[in-house]
């Protein structure tokens, strides 16, 4: 547990254990904990599933799955979640979930567990830790755009299976769980959660490169817009479909087998515009991906040089493109971003994640945070009746990657 010292993991572990013992009895004996962080997407909005690069970071908000082996025969999992108090203990039979897919999204928390088990049971290379009873707790905000579902699926994968050939297999199983639950996501979110720290993610190869930027006295803040969102019911699936159609049309017009939208150059994009190959809105979707790919490359160079002023400008431009060309933002999120940008010490701000609600990502000096919060509470949050709420602004630190810790190595946390 040493790598999580100073984070909130201990509290989530304690809540998971308490919930498990209340549900399964005081004699409930743990085997271990799976821990997975949420993530922030620094630059690269919606380019991962278009084969492009993303800069992302695991953050110090976590999902914990506490797991105990059961003596009963079979492949059942008993599940209880501390943060879903209205749900009773669920019993999921992995064998009965072969081929399962959610036919009525949006997914509920247990649908991710069903999707994980359905994927696991069809992977003979992995060894299921079944039968089992698990308790889930965490502090990754739901609907913020910080990938609570990816953190949950990664944590479930590590808790319920062993024998992974490497990090990529964890990522792919967690992604499959989300797909089966009804969310057509890429693998950037899971990759950031598994890798930890700051990463450069390649959407074409799924490769992950760890980076070591120096923020100095700067912080990334995530500010809640108060507008709930869900990837499965937002325009996200439609943007995925539009991107695929734009790619097919671009290939025909250019006469070359472009592997993905992010591989189209600015010159090729200009040719597509001149030729009218992409009708609206496909042309705007493709242009966002092409220009966002260039912003990520520029952002990586700025990060390496610790040029956070330029990085902030790129963040803001990314958000504007996401709102106007990709049309995946929300008017209230854009209002929140605009207000944040008026605060001295704020270097950049943008909508984040799948879009249509959720949160804004803000890069600011640490000393500017009190003024930022005061401005937002007296302005945006007051306007929408949110000013008295707690937990509206989260200051994020970079966090370690996901792991499974056997109970003997948990430093007596329980």
C-alpha cells in the first residue's frame, strides 16, 4: 500500500470492508483488494477511437474492489456496492453470462460486473477467482468525465481474474466489459488507469508511453458543471459512427487506404474540403480530429519543455473545437469554461471526456485556486443553484496505476 500513501485509498478500502462485512457477515475473510484510479484527459478529445494520440493522467481518486474467495462450488459472484445503497446483494453466475450484452442501456453499476464476467468466462488464458464475494467502494466522481466506469472495470478485472499476460490484456478485458454493458469506448481510459501517472497514448497501436512532466506550482482542477452525463446515452455512439463514415468517404476521395481519421494530414483535409467529399457534419468531425491530433503533438512538446502557458492555450483551443466542430460539449459546460478563463492564474480550460455535461478541466496556478472557487461559486454555481454544494471542484494529483494487493500485503489496513 506504500505507493498509495497520502491518497484516499485507505478510506475507500475501509468502506469496502465495512460494506462487505455488513452484507456477508463479520466472518467475511478477505483475500485482497483491487485498486484502480480515475483519469483526466489532458489533450486529445475523441481522438483515441480515431487512431490518434492522447495525453492523459491517472488521478488520486480510486475504485476499490475487496474480494473474498467462497467455499461453495460453481462460478457465482456475490456483489455489494457501498455507493449504491439502494441495490441489494446481487448474485451473478459467470457461467450463465456467456455471450451477455446489455440490451437496455444506460448501464447500471452491476452491468459492468456482468460485462466483466461475460468477457472473463470467454478468455481461457485467464484464471477466474471464482466463486467469490466482492464489495465495491470508491471516490471517483460519477458523471464527471473522469472515467469512473473504466476505473470500476479495471478494478473488477484485477479482483476477479489472474494470469494476465501484461497490462494490455487488463485494458482489453476492462474495455470489453464496458462494451458489453453498453458503452462503445476506446481503450485510453483503461490504459491511463492501468499505467498510472501521465501517459502518451497511441490510439492506433494502443501503445502507452509514460511521461514525467514537471508541473511546478500548477495544478489540474476538475470543476463539475452540474449537468449529468452518460456515454451510452450521449452523442458519443453517434460520433463514433460519424467518424467511421467520414473515414470511408475520405478513403474513396483520397484514393489511399488511410488507416484512421487521425492519420489524415492537414493538406489532405483541405483537399477533402475543396472536393466536397465530406458532407456536413462529417467534414467538421474530421477536421476536429485532424487538428486535435496536431494539438496533442504540440502539447507533448510544450509539456516536455514545461511551457505550461502554451499548453493551456492548446487546452482552451481543444475545448472550442470539441464544442464547435465535434459538437460534443454542452452550453453550460462552455459557460463554466468561459468563467474560469476570466480568473487570474488560469492558463487554460476545456470541456473534458465524452461530453454533453460532466466537468471542465482547468489548468491553474495553485495560488489561483481559492479565487477560482470563489469566482465560480459566486457566478456560475450561484446562477444554477449549486453554490452550497460540496465537492464541486476537485484538485487532482497524479496517481499510481491500478494494482491487486493480496491481503497479507495490505499493511493491516483493515
